[in-house]
């Protein structure tokens, strides 16, 4: 079993923050030739090694169709690391790490390839000292999950022998199905091969430092909790915006859309962390239980037709450069109803949040890249300042990316002889307050997989509850053949998005 006391000669013993070091193990990547592995996963593994958080007896195995030797794969990994890793490249670290890199060539239905994988893991156990512990990372399309899982079971790679201290784990990348029914089928398949506590469903947003800091901010500080309820909060806005289009991802994106791609997982997870009650510990069971209570308490507005907005970005100019419209992107059919922008309104039927709407929005080709949670407080009842046009509503804004931190917006008097009120910000930024650089989300999550620590990973109940929330919207759009509304590149979505809040006499915050 992994423990936090493994010695590692690569680790700087002066760094007291690095208390959790993974034990001996191997990590197998399926889909290792894809963009996610090349730009995020492989660099994250190297950064963990570079920080001394993975032991010398660690092995990395790639599985793919390419006709690569071990040396060819090492070369590919090195190129990926040098181009995308967060920490500096060190020859001594690379030499030690690369000696544990292997590649297995084959397709997902190739019995010989899976036998070769088994032999490779056995060889690493003997030569590298991995002690037979291994995790499988499925960075592959969901339609291939079942086949790979069945092959792992067939060749004895998933089963943990009775009485053995060796462990087996599997990591599943999103999306977890495309609706509630498919999610249940996928969960059933995964858990027929691996026990529930060995399944890690990755949502990389939960590895971000600011997302984790939501819990610290709420529950470690006395000043916020008294305000964190319907007595003081008017509404909550959760936004994830990107200035880019879908690019070459039409094969994945068309038919999926913004709501399934972002709202069902990322934004509903942020909603759960924002609205949950304080858990009695950060144990995975307690943390997940509180998140599930929130998701289970989510209710939809009675008139669903007025509780959403969807759009598709049009062509035009953005930032002084010409930008393609959605239908100008390669391989997008002319009759596609796939939304590139989605906003929905939800309610939470609990005492804390009764009457406080949560507005979730996400989109491509919007004004800037930003993910934030904004808690907008009710207006002051003080009649002295009600006529001030320059004073808005107080707000607590948690910035998840790119400039991680927290902003508190409040009203203040402008210097001068007049009683003029204007909004000002009090700002905290991680990069300004701490000398430590925040690790990439995948670093934290991969380390947690190898340590066997599941608090940041949603279990199947959370996934299914999230689909229960989104499915009625998707079904309404399908049944009523709702056509997404065009919006200009660089804007903040279609006019219907602004109307969604205007009906409630509110406006979207501009990040």
C-alpha cells in the first residue's frame, strides 16, 4: 500500500510541504498519443517526479497503435516534457525517470498486446521494484471504455489477488456518458471490473488550487459563513468562458455541445462546492456526501422555456483578427443544432439557499478566458444611498482561472466634498501572496490516484445526479427543436442570455 513516508533521493528534504510521496507503482496510459496526454498528462507526471513526489521505483507505460520502441516513446515523452512541463528540465531527473518508461504497441481488441502489457508490468515489478501496483489511465473516447476494461479483466490485469497488498486502480476521463442512462451503463461496466473505491473519475477542475480553496475560504474563516445564505445572497453566477472556437475538435464537439461538455461536470461540481454544508472531515466519504446532498436538492424552474439560453458563435472580428463562425469550422454540418454557448437557471431546495437562483453559463468565442464563481449580495436597505447610480451590489468573486484568487467588491465614498459612492475591489491573488507556484491540476489528481486518496474524485452517484439536472434541458431542446441563437465573437453570448437574467431584474457580471 502507498504511504507518505517513502524516501526519495530526488526530493529536496528542505521542502516541508511535500509530505505525501507515492509508493512504488506503475501508471499505464491508454490514449497516450493524444493531445491530452502530450500536453497535460505526461508533463504532469514528470513534474511530480521533478518535485520528488514519485519514487525512483516508478514505471510509466504507454499503450497505443504506433509502431514505437521503448526508445521511440522515451523520445516522444521527452519532447512533450520539454515543451509543456511546469518545472525546469533536469538531466539527472530525466535519466532516472526515463529508465522506467516502456511502450506497448497494439489495438484495444488485441489479445497479444494485452499479454505484452501484462509481461511489461511484471518486468517493471522485477527490474524497477514497482511491487506490482499499477493504475490504468483511460484517456480514450468513452465508446472504447468497455472494450479496454473487458480486456484488462480477461488478461488478469484488473484483479487484485486475495491476500495480496498489491493494488489496481482505473482512471476514467470525462465525459461520463452523454445522458443519465448512458452514465448508468458506463458506471455499471466500470464497476463490474474494478471495485468502486478503485475507480477514479477525473474532473481536472477539482484539482485546481482555487477550487480546493473554496472549502478553506468558507470553513476556515468566520467572516464568510454568516453571509453564505439566502439572508444576504441575492443570486450566484458561475461562469466558464473561452475566447477560442472549437478548432479541430468538431469530431468530438458536434453533438456534445457546451452544456454536456462543461455544465454537467465542471460547473455543477463548482455549484456543489459553493453550496454544500460543512463536512465533518475531508474524508472522501464525508466530502462526497455533502456534495451529493446539494445536487440532490437542485430543482428546475417551473417554466423550463424561460430557464435557459443557447447560442452558436457567428463569424466576425475578435481582438482585431478575423474569426471563423461555428459553421465555418471544419466538418461541422450545415444543419447542426449543437450549442457553443449555454446558460441555465437552477434553484436549490434547502433552507440555506431557498429563493437564491444559481445561473450557470459557458461558451466558446466569448470576451475572455475566465472561470469564476460570483456570489452577488442583496442591496443595502439603507435609504441614504439607494439613489446612487454608481454603487452596485456587493459581491464575493472566486477566480478559478486564469488569475487565481478572490475579489470582494463593495461600495466606498469617492474623495471630495460630495457624498459620491463608487464600487471598489479588495483583491487577493495567489501569485502575489505566495511564493509557491500552484501545481497543475493534473499533478494533484495523478498523485491522489497513486496515493489512493479519492476526495477530489466524483463517485458514480454524483455523476448520475448531475445528469438528472441537465437531462431535462437537453430533452427540451431536442423535443422542441430549439435552434441556438447566433452571437458575435468576443461578446458575452446571445441576447437570450441577457434576457434570462433580465426577466429576474438582474444582469450578468462582466468578468
